[in-house]
C-alpha cells in the first residue's frame, strides 16, 4: 500500500518525473516499524530516528524521488497507527 501511495504521490505532485523502484514501500515499512516501536516500548530509539531521517533525507539527493520517499513513509506511519488502533490488537508499553 505504501509503495503504491508513494508512486501515486509522486505522480500527482511531480508528473514530469519518471519514478521506479521499491523505496516508497520500504520507507512505508520503516514508518510502520517506528509506530510499533513507540507502541511497544513507549518511545522511539535514537537509532530509529536517525535511520528514518537518513532514509527520507536521502530522497533529496539528485535523481532520487523525495516525494515517493516521503509519501511512502507517511502512509506507513498511518497504516501502523490504523493497525494499532483496531480493537483486536494493542500493545501495552513496558
């Protein structure tokens, strides 16, 4: 879902760009992992924050689709939040 939404965000916000790859989906997985880490442990580790900043920030390099990276990451965060907000699944912070 996050890969498709990353590509869709890129197509809508930068229609002249040619975008290919799985980075939007990978950043989406990173977003989900951060939400789950926060829910499970009560906070996000500095390592996770640095990895997220490097991954999203890497999109600012020439020839890299920052919109796909950011869109995939945001969709991953939202999907993680929706997953946790379901009544069937919840973590208790330790």
